[in-house]
C-alpha cells in the first residue's frame, strides 16, 4: 500500500511538472512572444505589392518634353508563393514565348537568395499577353503584374549626350542608395544620373489579403491590419536647353564629329549642347542587351562620350585671348607695341612657323588677334613666361571642371610643377612658346572655350554653366537652380574691351580670319582656331591628320546675348569650316527670338 502511495505521489509530481511546463510554454508563446507571432502570421496572410512612382519628366526651357514615360506591364513571381515552380514555368512559357527551363531556373535562383523578394520574369508585355495572364491568374500562384514606367524620347536621339541613359540597378547603386528597387532602373549618365534623386520619386505599396497559395482573396477579416501608402511621383526637371536651337545645332553638325555649344552670356544658361556622334537612349530603356552594349563601348568613334564636355583638344588660336589679357594686365606687352612677323620665329636653334608662310609684317595686339598672327604670340609668350601664363589659364577656367553638373573633364593648364609631376622633366622655353597659340600640353573642352568667350563678352564674369533651371514637384512646388559665378577675371576693363573689339574685327574687318561668320544686320565677334593634330612634317591628305577646326563667338558684339562655340574634329581651317556653322546657330537664335516676340505680342 505504501508503495502505491509513493508511486502516486511520483506520478502526481511528474504530471504537475509537465502541466507547469505546458502552462509556462503557453505563457511564453502567447504573452511574451504573442506580438511577434501575430506579426509573423499577418505577414504570411498579407502580401505587399509595390506601387512604383512615376519618374519625373525632363523638359526644355519652354516646358516642351524631352523625356517622358509610358506604362509598362511587368511580370513578377514571388518564390515563396510558387508552390509548383515547374508547372508555373510551363504555363508562363506559353504566353511569354520563353524556354520553361530558363524561367524555372530564374525562379529557383532567386528563391535561394531571398524567397520573399519578387523576381522579374518579363518586362513590357503586350495587351494580349496581359489578357491571357489575367484570365488564368488563379492557376498561376505567386504571379503578380506590376505597372511600371519606361522612358520615352519624343525627339529620338536629340540631346542624348547630356540627357544620358538609364540602366539596371547595380550592387554599387544599392550600397549607395538602399531604398532603390533592385529590379528597377536608375540614371547612369547625364541629367538622368545627376538629378536621379529628384527624378526618382518615392514608391508606394498596397497590402492585400492572400490565401495559402499567395492568391488574393476578398476578406474583411484582416482589413484592420492593412496599411497602404501612395507613391509620390518624381520631380520634373526643367532644363535651360531650347529644343529648337538644340535641333539646329545637331542638324548643322550633320555627319561631322564635334560639338556646338550655345550659352547665354549674362547668366550662363546653356541653350544648346550638341555632340556628334551620339547614341540612342531608347536602347537602354529595358536594360541594354550585351551585344548592343559591347558594340557601343568598343566603338572607336566613342559615341557615349560627349565631345562638348568630355572631349579634350588643343584649342589652337581661339586660346590667344588668354595670353593677350595676361600680357596687358602684367604690363609685358603694350597693345600698341609693334612686332614684326616674317613668317617664322627663331628661339635658339629652333624655328617656329606662323600659319601665314610669307608673314604678316608689323602687327599690334589688335591686328595680331584679327589676323591670328602666331609670331606675335610667340614673342608675347617669351616675355610673359609660363608661370604667369599658367595662372591666367586658371583664371579663365582652364584646368578645372566648369561645374555644369554632368560628366566633364578638366583639361590641362600646364605649368612647370604640372610637367615635373606628370613626366618628371623640367619645363622648356619652347613649350612656353607653343602654349601661347593653344598647342603643346594645353588641352580644353569646347564647353570651357564657350565659358571663356562668355566671360569676355559679359565684361569679366566667369559664369558657371547652368543646364537645369528648376525642379518642379507633382504638387507644383518649385525649386530654382541658381548657380553662383566661378569668379571675376583679374583683367582690366580696357583690356577686355580691346579683345572684344579685336574679335569683332575677326569677323567684320579686312584681313579677319572669321569673315565666314558675318551676318547682315547683326554684328558678330569671334575668333578662329586651327589646332594641329600631328606635326607639320607628318601631315597628309588622310582625314585623321587634318587639323581640328575651331570657332568661338558672341553676338551682338555691341550688347552680347549669346556665345557660340564650334569644334569640328579634323575639319581643317576654323574660318572656313567652323565659322559658317556658328553663323547658322546665331541666325537661328535671333530668328527664334524675333518669332517668339511676335507671338507674344499677338
């Protein structure tokens, strides 16, 4: 009997302990971990669908569309809801016209990484495909259709060099901006990249009640748990570009390789920024295929490089205004000092030629600029020296970025220190001589020349080129983009007036090298440049050996409004090739101005 009681006590204790353990476990699960498991349960019955934000448009200065959006119906699968991947892949292959094994492999690969993250299977399906999928949605567990936006270009390739292109989000993009959608597209170059944060907007989301297979069900049971957020469209970006002037610039370039830039000399607004050859940004809209991408990056004509902001060239004689201003400021050469040009200049044992073999005779500074006498500037350079000349190159904005906001290169404003660091060699006098005519180590972008010209035209303010005027939110709120000038040229007003007068003589005076830019009733000021590509001893009829043709200008000369710079790669003489193109752009500018004024009056 005693044994029975002992056993009863033991059994009772064991049952008591087990009961206490069960109660403790229930308390732990329902009280301590209750909220956590409730959230887990909710997550398994509620699916979150992204509501993509519409990307902002890119507009010209008059609100005309350069880049817009169109809807794209994209097919996604959530791996955790795809109960039978093989069957799903077979069903989708029929409508997507794709190998079912490839679809299955893509889903399984994505599932290994993150089964709770949707995987993109097809982009921009047509209406028939959409109808087929919607009609069979119940038999396609885990599948969702998302309405995204794809970029569209109403003017084709117009402005592609500065608009840039978009591409698939990379790991580097995600590290820099974690809120990006890994299946989405992001700006890679140009305005699309620089203003990405403004253009992108903010995605919203919808929470929907689903069954065990991930299919949406109509139920009021969990409606209180649902949270939705509206998407916020990206901002519209309003550029300083005038579509009409941009089109004129690209048209006059034709098949030539080069750049044309038009700038408002008063505020730095870029009215046209043309570069040839270029590319079609539409190729990147859905994510560029490897074959097309390989062709672009291996193209020896470099269509993805903007000649206007990234092309580096010897400026030739369009650079002569810089040593002119430096010489007057430093007092090493009075404007009335005469220099004789016999067609060559001797420094030690080396002879430097003038472009005019017979020579120009006696020249003062104005005449030397008008007729682009090289010998005058050889003499000036020897007196000025590279140290002072290099300083004035920097004052005029060379050797550093302009601050335009898109991809650009700084170029080279050479100095003793630069050469020693770059080549471990000392500076030679002969290098100073050729620097004064924009040759040797001097390298610039066409945009830098345009901003130098604008600074001369506006009496000494080196402006920051402004490509985007403002950003406009969907709500209508506007943020202006005002850029401060880079500085004032440390040059006397009289010196700048002389340079402007000489540039007017280049186009309108006897012996001027830029008479091809002359316009009736509009006084144009300009400077020609012919930059050597190879030594005179190695030149041939081969186009690759021909000089680069430059012309930079502003108009009207008496009250400047617009600066226009033209570069034609291997074009030959600047006065014969580049100047007539600048003339056409200036004529178009004033024609458009007159036409718009008349329309406003009406």
